[in-house]
């Protein structure tokens, strides 16, 4: 009887692994990270602007320039450095 309990446990673990794999597969399909039949059929739309589809100008949507993102990152970095120095001073003041 003791030898059979090991096999039953192994079968239960394999069954749990299969269930997790099936759930992961369906989630990956829903997120579009795995090719396959998804719940929503995908059809190819028109590619580019042709003579029958005039291009509309959207003046409200602007994309940030890469330089702007780099400057923001540098600003965040300098703020973090200042906060680190200030926290170091507070710790030094408390330990004395």
C-alpha cells in the first residue's frame, strides 16, 4: 500500500501540471502572445492611405520626443540622488 501512494501522488501532480499548462495557454492566447485560435477573429485591415481613403489629420495626439523622455529620466535620477543624500544625513544625525 505504501508503494502505491507514491504513484498516486505523482499522478495528482501531473494532473495539476496539465491543468496549469492549459490555463496558461488560454491566457497567452487571450493576451495575443501565443498564435492560435482566439476568441476574436482577426482580419487584416487596409494598409496605408490610398486614393479612396483620405488621411485625417489628428492634431490632438502628440507623441513625446525621445529627448523629452531622457530629460525626465535624468530629472528623476537627480531627485533620487538628492533624496538618498538627505536620508543619509538623517541616519547619520540619528546615530550620533
